């Protein structure tokens, strides 16, 4: 940080008795032009350019382009952005640390000092994605699940403990503590960051990138951050700028207030639907309007969290009094709060009433119009009004070719769509199943809620919806309602503070009575760690091919994610999760029909037990600052089991061939000091022909490993029993498993095969159907390159670097799609796979592709950012030549691609070879 960067902008201010130095935006405006109406997010990017103006990657033109953005509310100018810090979770963090360890091994093999590979920016890794809901519905569930987690993941945790001592600037939050985004919101985030240098204390915006797409949650605290792939995050922590085009910024104006009975979850599902329909992929969204004055910070964080679901890079809320209130509530020091206020007001980063920046586009929502909602059955942007749920499920059945009978459609489900065995035999149970579970007999029908989970960072960070769930449970018990026996219930808060305030509010016992006992502090159901269903339920679902449901307070409900047997998954607020556990079936119209019958024999409606806003507000008053200070006082320490993990003190990791969790990846094998020449693709076969909205869940599963899958067979060959498989996410440190898991989702549909669902393809030369992994290995043995062809929104969803790493290791040289989601496009480049986009109306359908074609791509050695390449499609019918847009958008991305990947570039640069 140099005092010479951009003359006359270095200024000082006082806060809490300390003198701070900062790079002044108002002073920069004197030289560059007025920035009063520049969006807050772009002001933060401008400050970043000012602060690093002495770096060769920053030019005055970069700053001027940010200021001039106001003229057209858009720009095609590229900048290098350096966030203050990096946030990781363990699913994405473990492979990140594996890569760092592998880079150290590569540096050592080149005769250099391995300790030169070290994070240059602060990195926090929170272990939150590994706990699974094996045990539930009892007082010992949390203790039992943590014990199972530690046993399953010991190899991974030993590795992370090694990383904790081997690397500088690297902290680990142990398991059983909380979800990374909630820990970030409640503790790690500062809104304004500081650094000591040359005897001065510099203040600047708290900014970050994270290896989880929901890093955006921190935008609710006025902290600019978004998710990137693990590959890009590793480069950022190693000192590389995040290369980006100055984004369009969409303004979302909020006015009014939420009505009685409407939750922050209902609001965010509405916002998600609106923004997805508008189209904000690759854009910033910035919230403004006088409605923010009454919008609690926890509600802001809920909206910011789901930026990946509405497709934006981030969803930012500017700093105001509510930000300060939250900082105080969560135990931040008074001096930090005073610093945030003074800095933001000095920089013009403070939200003023009535202020409306210039935006590329705007939307408006009167919060008074929001209605009670869910989203599903497989996309978070598909909002369904609560009253329309029975119709939405009926459409699912029709789309699956299993329409409900007239009797079923017309029936009022007095028991949530279920009837006791032997009762109402005239009811047409055309695919229902009789179940006897632990001596209780019942009938399982289509639409049965088999999972009801209060889970995920989106909602468990919000005291109002959590308290509402607890109060609804209390009211339901008072009327004599209970959870249906086929529902697997769970409560997985994002931090221990939630447990404290649920207990202080007197509602934890009520949740326990309905089966919502604490199962762990982690993502659980939302990430696919829902654990097994009771054996009798799984058997009934499989034998009856039942279309059943989960209801979860999460942010993701993609196909095959929550549980492989649960075909419909519905996002909902925590109190609605409890309500559906009572109703037992999503076909029941709980907006109008009774949830069940009370102790007095009278019907009980949702409106009868829904808590009032006043009751919720009174309960939220139980949330105290002391709770945050107590729970975060020893956040990095861990329990006795974590502390007892013994790790060797070594700079270079000692790989074990016997480990099924951690293996030395082959990415740097044979790497020279100079990159090899880039070659065109000649005669590639198509590995998979895919449709629209193929997610990173489809490409790189995070859920259960099937015993008969390539990954399952690999584990069994090494003596691992299916019960000990753990999940794909937990195995991300082993490239052998992740290669086999790539494109292995049970719901993926490869159009090269008719009517086949799952990770299969056709090996074209032999005509044989086989797993995508087996086909890829066969093609590698034959020396044949591969491509993937896809439709729109390829790579939607989580920022999974293995979706790109696995693609690379399978031998795929290029992905040709109609459009890409931002993070996955970047990840492909980071692994040396070129993303190409159809142009001029071409698609796999208009070109009549069936998967037998041979694909050649020319011009890869002469690429320019955003340039065109020629694609030749050869088949027995002849050849077609089309132009495709190279989605390598910036000069930095091109440099990474030419080096074979971003980590290869960084490694060469760190040893002076690039």
C-alpha cells in the first residue's frame, strides 16, 4: 500500500481516538469527475483502484472508466480487483488446500523453496458442509451426528489441521461451530477493514471473494463480496487480481413494509423471481429506496444470500444506521462501529434518504404486495404462492406422466393427503404405499413430505423467522397437533447463537417436541447432507415410484440435490417448514384447509397457530449481544476431539497412497517453467449433449455416492463399505473419486441417449452405452479429445471448482453452450478448458446434433478476448462450419488459458517463470 498512488487522494480522519489514513473518493472526484450518483458498489471498486494505483495492473484509465460509467450506465472496460480477504468452506476449501499443497510439491520439484507458496491475503476456512443428518428427532442427535462426522472425516480434518499450521494467513473454524456465511455475518465481517503499514493505520472497505456462491450474504452488511470458484479464490489469495469487466448495476428499489404474517423468506423468493425474470446474470444488484429504513439487517442478509439464485454477481445493501445497530448487537467493539460510520460518511458510502444513484436498469417492489410463498419443485426462482401449492404439485405429476385421478384432485385431505390403512378404501391410491414403521401403520401418498428441514444460511441467520418457527411449534402443540410419522425433521442452525436465543425465547423445547431437535451446525439438507430416510420410507418410495417432497428453509432445490429419492423440493420459511411437517403433504392446501384436528376434535388452521408480528418481535428481543460474544470468544479453538488431532509439522504435505479422501492431483505433472503451445482441437467426440439449465450439481454432485456408480466401485475396491462412503462433497480432496463423479448426477439427461436419466453416454466408435467416466477413459486411451455441447445457462448454481476440474481430467477441451453462468465459465478457463458460445441463432437443436458428430475447433492459438473461432462439425452427412464466440472475456483470462490454467500461471509467476 503506497502513499504515492494517485496524488492528492491520501487523506486522514479520526475515529475512536485513532488516526486513520484512507484513499479519498471525494478527492479523486476532483480529478476524475463527479461520482455522487455512482452506485455504491462501483465506488467500492473505484476505491480499490485508487489504493492499488501504484501496481502495474492498475492504470488511471481504469479509474476514469469507473467514473465515466455514469454516462451510459455500462462499460466494456476490464479492471483488476483485489479483495481484502478470502472465505472458504470445507467442501471447496479442502481441494483448495490440496491445490496449495500440490503447488508446493511442484515448486519443490522445480528446485525452488516451497514456502514461497503461501496465502498473501487473509483466508478463513469454516468447516460447515460435512455434518450429515444421520440421527434426528431425539435429544442426542447433535452429539451423535458430530461423533459420526469426526469419524468419517478424520483424514480430511487431519489435512486441514496440517494446512492450519503449514500456511501463513490461514485460519480454520472447526466443525460444530456454524455455517461460514453466518459466521462471516456475525463475526468475521467488519464492513471497514484496516491494515498497519509503514507506521500508519489504513482504513478501506471490507471486501472478499468466497469459494461458496452464497458468499453474497455478507452484502447485507455493506461488505462487497461474491462467490468465485476455488481456483479463482486460490489465485486471489496468492496475490492475483480478480479480472473483471466493469459490471452493469441493476437498482432494486424497495418501498413499503411487509404485511402481517409475511416473512423475509417470502420477500426473498419474490425478489428472486423478479430478478431472474429480468435477467441479471453477471451484473451487480444494488438495493435502494426508503423501504430500507425499516428492513432489518437480517432480512437484508437473507436477500443478499440468494444472489446466485437470482443470477447476480452480488446483491448489495449500503451502510446505514441499521448496519451499525447490527454490528453493535453482534458484539463488534464500539471503536469498530465508530470507524464504520466515520469512514463511510467520509467516503460517500453512507445511505442517505431519497438518494437514487444512476443504474443500468431498475426494478421496484412495494413490500406490502408480497404474499406467502414457496419455490420449487427444482429451481429456486420458481416461486409458488402458498395457496397454489396443490396445483403446482399436480402439474409436476402431469409432467412426469403420472396425473392424479379426479378423486384425488377433488379430495380434501383432512390428514394432509394421508389416510390410515383400511380407511376410505374408495379413495384411489393408484401408486400409494402402505407402510408399517415401528408399529405405526399409515399410507404414503404422492406429495408426502418426507423431509422437513430448518436448514441453510439463508434463513437460520434470521432471528425473526427462526423465532416464528419456534412460536408456531408452541402454538401447534397447545392445540394438540403433532408431526406426521413419515416426516424426517431436523434443525441445523448457522451458529450456536441461534441455539442460545431459541432457548432464551423458550421455544427450543417446543421444536424438540415436534422432532425439530438440533442435528448439527452446518448446511446439512440444503447441500445434500440430508442423510438416509427411514428404511421403511425409502422402501415405500422406491417400490411405489412415489413422487414425494422435501420442504426446507434453504436456497437450493436442484434435481438430485436434497435426496436422490425425493423428486420435488420446496424452499420455504422456517415456520412453513414446521407447518408442512404437521400437514404431511404438499398437496394439502394449508392456506385454506385445516392442518389437522386438535385435542378438542376441532379443525386447526394455519392462521390459528401463526404467530403475530408483535409476538415475533417480543421473542426477537431475547437476542442479546452477550450471546454473540460468548459463542465467538473461542471460535477457532474447537472441541477436545479437534484439538487432539495430531498432524506433522512440515512445509510439504506427505501424501498417502492409501487415503481415500486426500490424493495428490495430477494437474502439475510434467509442468515446465514455460507453457506449451496451445493446440487446436481436431476430431473431438461429444462426451455429452445436454439441455438448458444444467447446473454444477448435475456436473459435480455433492450428495450421496451410489454403490454401483464408478465412484462407488472405486471405494469398494479399496475396502470402503457403502455405509462409509460419505458424500461427494466430502471426497473432493481425491481427484479419482471426483473424476468418476463428474456428470454422474442421477437426474442428468444426456440427449445422446433416449429416455435414459443419469450419468451415461454412448461411446460412439463402439456404439456401446456406458458411464460418462468410463467412456471418457476409453476415449483417452484412444487419444481422442472431447467436447461437451449444451443449451442455455450452463453451469448454473454453486461455485464448484470440481465441475471444471473434473471436466478437464475427463479430457474435455471445450464446452460449447448457448450461454454460461458466470462462475462456471470462469472456472473452466481456470482449468484450461475453453468456453465457447453459439452465435447467429445456432444451437444444438437447429444444427440437428445427435452426438455422433466429430468436432474440430480452429484458431485457439490466436485467441483474443471475446473473439470468434471456427467450429467444424463433421458427420456422415457432411460438414458444417459455424462461428462460435470465445467466452474468454478479458486479457487476464486469456493469459490463464494459454498457461493451461490459472494456477499454472500463478505458480510460474511466483517462481519468476511467467
